[in-house]
C-alpha cells in the first residue's frame, strides 16, 4: 500500500506539493513564523510592548545572522533565494540603466541586503537604519564605510527625497501601531 501511495504521489508533482503544504500546516515546525495565536484586545497593549522590545534583545543579532549567513552563502553560489531574487529583480527594473540608485533600508538588522546587492552586481548607494543599537553595531562592524543609523521607523529623520527607493522587509511585526 505504501509503495502504491508513493508511486501515485511521485506521478503527480502537484499532489506531492499539496501534501507537503498540508503537513506543514498540520505539523508546524519550530521556525520563526509558526504557532500563531490570536490575542484579545485586553492583551494587545502588553503584547505590543513585548513585540517592540523583542527586536532590541542584544543576543538577537548573532542568532539572526547565523540564519542569514546560510542564505547569503547559497546566494553567492548562485542558488535561488526567493526573497533576495524578488528584491533584486524589482530594483533592476526600477533602475533601468539610470545610474547609481540611492536605497534606504528601514529595519536593516545587520545590513545584509547591502551584501545581496553587491553579490547581484547592483549599482546601489545603500544606507540602513534599525531600531536596535545591537543590530546597528553589528552592521557598522561588518560593513565599514556604509552608513547605518539607529532610527525609529515611525519617526525617521532623513530628508524628503534623499533616497530613490526605500525598502523595509520585517518591521511591521515589531510596530503593532503602524
């Protein structure tokens, strides 16, 4: 019976993909985006404060960088990394041969998108800002010569029109009152 099921699944790739998605939903892993829980209105205030402060944990930069380094290594080997590929493609379409593009990343963490842009060969003048002192310290250490600032995404101090493109990947979950 197992052999017959395996043959059926292998014969129909869409079925294999569907079953894999169903298993991930039914048996979620231990990733960063699992085990969601609805919060009540009464819990929202304390949960908002927890989410705002979670990003400022001094141990977080090292843990996050370990994950990112794996993705960057794959990207350097010309392997597809969807999140990198989508952004690079978008910036290439926007740039369209117009010269150096000024890019601000809000919530830059360790500034790893500056590495993505360099690997991809984009002509970008990159600036990063983050709410976390520890992330900005890591970014400055890893990328001397680039501009990194501690900034609050809800009260940026950059001049209007200072950048051609502003990106932000994962800030909203830390800004409940966005």
